C-alpha cells in the first residue's frame, strides 16, 4: 500500500463512518483494511508510521499543546492520530502550517467545549485489521519508524510566543474568532 492508497482508505472510512469522529473513522478504516490481503495491511502500517514521522514537528506539537491544553509524548502521538483521521488535506495543511488547524471544524468545536482531540485508535488500525484478517498479530518487524531530530525552539507555555507562532489558534483558544 502506498501513501495515495492509504489516504484513499482514510477518505473512504471518513465518508462511511457513522460519525466524523476519529474513533468512528478508525473503526471503519479497520474494517476496510481487514478486507485487503495481509501484505496490504502491513503496507498500511508502514505508511501510518511514515505519516507519524512526517508530522513530528515542533510547531505542530505546539499546536497540539495549545489545542489540548497540554501534550505529552503520548498525547502528541494521539493528536497526530486524530490529525490523520481528519484526512489528507487537513493533515498536509497542518504539517505545512499548524496554525491552519484554526480552520478545521473539529478544532473549533473542541475549543468551544474544551474537548481534547485524541485519535489513539487510528494508530492501531493495521494491527487490528491484520489480526481480524489472519488471526495472528502483525509481525513486530512489519514496519519501521525513524523520527527526525526535533529541536524545541520555543516554550509552549509562553503566551506571547504562542500568540506569535500560532496567532489564529491562540485567538480561538481565547474564545475569539480567528482572523
């Protein structure tokens, strides 16, 4: 499975999910994956890991921290799972410009009610699909991940720095409409 096929699968899962939340997308994506041959499921795991590495960025971590009111290592990973569940367009815009998340309806809804955006179930879609398909666990060496070195160039707690780097998200979190 290549990146285009993976994103097509996520798009189909979003379209068919009962709800547009990450849990529903993860369940539908798992169902769709489980219908594929085992090697395609393994390929999906590698693409997922590639996307996690691609989105391992300081400013995106800062956006997750701001949106969720904090983001530990695991919290940032779960946030990136949520981001993947939102689909290719949202993912690619956010990787290029984390402040673009202020335009995402789910982020606006979450900000209005103080909800965290967490997509942990997306991270296990290939594992679960592989087990459903084969009755076995996904081989531990099925995929690799190589995170880039990340330099934390700013303090996520620094209000002024947050407002400078993520102005629209900062406005949204303060209850103002982003400009």
